[in-house]
């Protein structure tokens, strides 16, 4: 018996049909395009907000120009002739005015009782029978007529947490669940509001399970999967009440709607692949909608995306073990450049897909995250408070070419044997169980890097008297903080002071520069986290520092220099040369692990300002704490994302060239090199991009080889 479709369908295509396509869809041309791009599955618009088949339900809005045509059925039939898997696309959270007037009790209401609209459509309440009955009836109708392999749904999760629905369904359900009235306003300090957040998360999990139950039981096929799309961003999914851990743990396959790079960069795509696989398993497939139209900044949905932009996004997806899925808006385009965009990347993937799936990451560093930290600690500022510190460390590790894996805070015990170092980037909201898992990891010899207010709050965002990890970190909470978390601005009035970090011990006037008699004893070496900063006694800071007390067995290699004026220049001089307040606290413990605590938000500052000194310091922290266990080193110019995977008998090094990618959209790929690579393993080295055997040498369990240059990406297989 052949494998189920969700185990073998490695490349996808989607023509997101517009209402006008009901008259003009050139089915034979698209059949040939499927063949040229070697897709094995297609996503076809079926129903929900717009029906592309003659539904028997009068309120199921039919595409404007469809008339009695069964466009979905026609495309489905041809796709079956081609041997393709077919997913019926839904988009289900809005309906017409006629629908609203017929079933007003199914739709969201504001606190004044008025219906909530998006454009001319009415927003359905996720706690209503619209989701429990109408949409499940539509699923059954599509199954009865077409037997799809499964369903996707872009807008399955209802309203986000930016607005509270006060319809009668919500009022009664919340009362039944918690014995409480709905919260009167968005207030992250209100325990009722926090329960409302959890209640909404639980409902989305219920909808996920309900739709999968209907799809599988009504079809009689356990592989008929309902797939509400998710993105690869925990903050986005938190905002939409989609609890990623709960969803991914119950999923055999995910359709990823993560189409464009955020300000985090292209590397967010490989990161998303690792984060999602870490939750659902590395043997699962995660195809991603990869648009070939210009979708954002600015958005031109009928125009072709620049080829370098599209290819870089796809390459970073491959590096995160994501499968390709080209995506067009509309079935006919006058900008015909986009029809060629995906073909070379799809064909390369088809030629090498054995190396791009069913592989597990090789990394010594795990970076920890949770939805609770985003929601209940991040509150009104989740990006600044919870996401930026996390992304700051991720960016530093990419700059340092340090492979890592994301680990959910609830999975520390489960995944701790995969890494030797855990990074907790301002993971302030932690449960007692999560704290105990970290302690156990350290007691078993693991190393730890933590920053900011990590462990100072419980999982509901309520502040503890002291850090839950105080004993491990060698600190005590002294109350409050200094500095700021403002975004740098061009106007002095907004960002008019600067602060610094003092490095110890001082180097004084030992290096090139003017002399004022500041001579010091140079016999004491600096700590390893200060490597590369030999010619300076200060580093820029500009952020927030927690007030702490150091309690035992620690070293403080950096301390805080408080703010003083930037402007006018005549006043820009240090009032206080050193407060002695720790910027970094380092220690080693008896099990040979290493501990670094950063009361200063250097991680947030690096994500905010992209200042090289901050990134280099974070890289030093990771390297020192890793204590020689990082499984590769890559030297050479440029910004390179390096991921290592293993399959039985071989290792795979995926390198993506991110040099010059800060401008959006990307205009061209800039080749960089040469590089010298050293990776743990044994065997011969072969490139999947050039198909060449690479000259290499082995020594003490490491393979060494040189690369003359990298264009878009390189993938090396190391095997006997």
C-alpha cells in the first residue's frame, strides 16, 4: 500500500481563484504548468466566503460570475487525472448581508450590540452555530461530491484579541465556562481578561478537532485532514488565538501560511520551519505558501515578485525543511513574468528532495519560547517585551553561524537531551514546572544563558518576589530597573541620552590613542565573553538593565555606565564612570556547565538597533557557554545562515547567503566567499547545488573543506 498523500506530496501549487476566473480559467494551461513545476498536489478554491461549485445551501455565497458552472469540480477532475493530491480551499469567517439578516445570532457584536463588519461582509462568531453547523455541513457537501484529500482554511479562527465579541453566544458560553461575565475591556492586568484569552485559545483547539472529526468520519477516510492554516510567527498566532503547541502536537501535516519576510528577515523562514517541526516532529511535512506576486511593502497582487526575493524566501524555507508551494492570486495575469519564477526552485527541489525531508537538526543550542510569555508578560507590547529579545539571540546566532533549535518551554524536559545549552531570552513568564525543568537540565550538566526578567513572573504574568531561577543564576532581585526600551529615533527629543557598558578589567591607555596618565595593570586576563574587544574599555548599550544583587560564585565582566546627554556635543561626557551594576553575570558549576545571566537587554537592543557590538557580544556569550560543543565553524565574509541536519549515515549542511538582504524587496543576489568549513562528522563531501565532489580532509572526527563562493545557497552532503 502506498504512503498517505500527506507523507508523499512534497511540492504544491495554488491558483487562488478570483470571482472573474469563473469565466476565463484556462485549465489545460494550468495542467501543463503543474507538470513543468513538478507539483504533486494542488490547493483549489471550493467554498466558505465564496463558493466555486453549485452549493445546495442558499446562503453559501456563489462566485459572482460562476452561474451554474462547477469550476472546483472541473479542476479537481483534471488534477485527479494528473495523479495529484487535491485540497479544497476554504475561507470561512465572513458572510454576506443576506446571510446576516437570515441568521443574525451567528455574528459578532461590539459592546454596543452592533454587528462587526470587515468591508461589506459580516464577521461570524466562532462560538456560534455558523462554525458548529453551517461550515461542517459545507465540509460534508464537498466530501460527498468530490472526495478531496483534505481541506485548508485561511481564516478559520475568527476574530483576534484586538476586540471582544459581546454577542449572546459569547456571553452565555463564557458564563457557562467560568461563571463570569465577559471582560468589559482589553486589560492584561485583569484576571477575567486573561481567562477570556485562554477560553478563546481552547475554542480554536475545539474547532480544529471538530473539523478534523467531521472530515474523517464523514469521508470514512482517516487521512482526510482538515488543515486550518497557521503562520510561523508565535506572536501572530497568539494574536489570532492559535495555540501553536496544541495545534502542532495533534497534526500530521500543516499547510503553512507564512508568505513574506517580516523585519526579522528571510531567516525567519528557516526559523519557522525549525520551530514548527520542533512541535510536531521532524518526520512530518510542512509545505508553505510561497507567493510569486508582490504581496507586501507595497502590495501588488497582480504583479510579479522580484525573482531574487522569491528565490531567497524559498531557499530559506528549504533550509528549515519546509516544502515549496507556489501561489498565484488569480488565474490570468498580464504580468506574465511570475509564471517562470518558481520553476527552477521547484525542479531543484524535485531533484534533491530525498535530502530535504525526514532529517533531524544537529545543534548544541536550544532557544526557549512560549505563548504565555508573549501574552501574559508581553501584554500590550509583545514584540518589544517578548519577541525582540528572542529574535535578538536568533539573529546573533545566525551572524555567528551557530546552529540552534527552538524549544517550547513545556518541552524542556522532552528535548533537553538534544542540546547542551539552553537560551532563555527574557522568558519572564514561566510556570513552576518549567523552572524545575531548567533546574534539572543544569543539574544534569547543561549550560544556561538567560536575560532580562527571565523567571520573575508566573505563567499568568503575575510577578514573583524573586527570580524563580535565582539560585541557578547566582542572583537576587533588587527591585526595578534602569534605562529604557525605546526604539532609536532620529530626533534627539525622543532618544536624547546614551548609556554604556564598562569592560573589566580596564585596559586603560595600553593601545593607540591620546595619553592622560590612565595606566593600569594588564596582568589579569578578561573573561572569554569579551573576546575581540581588546582595544576598548566601553561598549554602547542604550537599553534597560534589571537591578539585581549578585550572591555567590560569580564573575561580573561588564557593568553599567548610566545615561548622559547626547546633545549638545559639549554636554556629551560621562557623569558617572561606573555604577558597578552587573551587565553580565557568569559562573561555572560543579557539573561542568556554564551559566550566563544578562540583566541588561542586549538581546533586545541587537534586534532593535542591529548594532554589531551587541551581536558580537551575544555570539561570545553563546560560544563561551557552549564550551566547545558547537558542531561547526564557518569562516569567510558575509551573512550566512547555516543549518546542519542528519539522516541515517550522513550529515547535511545547508548554507543560505543572506548578504545584502536588508533592503526590501531584494534586487539581486550578491555572491560571497571564499569560506572555510569545519563540521563534526566523517565522509566525503558533495554539493547538491553544483553536483560536484568537494575536496575535503578529516581530522579528529571533523571534516574540513573550502568553498570558493556561494550565490543563493549551497547544500553539502557528508557521507561515506
